[in-house]
């Protein structure tokens, strides 16, 4: 079923995000991309394709990561966040309503991995943004 700690981290991200997301947030990263049949399979959602984005985050800063399905896309966005050692810190399927959202205060200053994938096997276009408060 999964690690209870990961479930707790996911629940905490929903609590921190709220339905409106961060207010007064500054966008620090954006990618308009798509998952396709040539992308690698995700190590957690093992039947789903994924893209990995590396971002530098600063300890103590609050971040909101959104993966938004493009218009007409069949993709059901799913996000995972890993630290520099590959430990999963958070995951979300629909914290941004039908899209995926992780809100987290970075525990340390380092490069993190954002894994953009899908809840069920599918391909399609999406936008990924990272905002900091």
C-alpha cells in the first residue's frame, strides 16, 4: 500500500496548499512539455511514463509545484518530489483539483528532482511550474 510516512507527507502538502495555492508567490521555474511513449517508465508508477526536472530549492522556503494538464490532453497529472538522494518527500495526484500540486517547505538547500508522470498510463501535454513564497 505504501509507506505511511509518505502518506503523511502527502497529506501535509494538501494542508499547506489550500485550494487557492500560495498567494504572493513568484514563479521560478516553468516547463511546457509532454509525456510520450519514448519517455522512461517511472520507478514508482511503474506503468507510467515520466519526465524528471531538476530544480534548486532553498532551505526554509515554501514552494508550490503544479503540474497542469494541457487543454485536450488525456493525461491525469501525478507529481513526485525527491531529494538529492532519491528519497521521496511528497507525491500528489489531485491537490490542484484535477491537476497535481505539491506545496512544501524545503528541508535543505540542494537540487531536488521533480518527477512529472501520470496517475494511470497515459501520454499528453502538460505545464509544470514551481513558485516560491
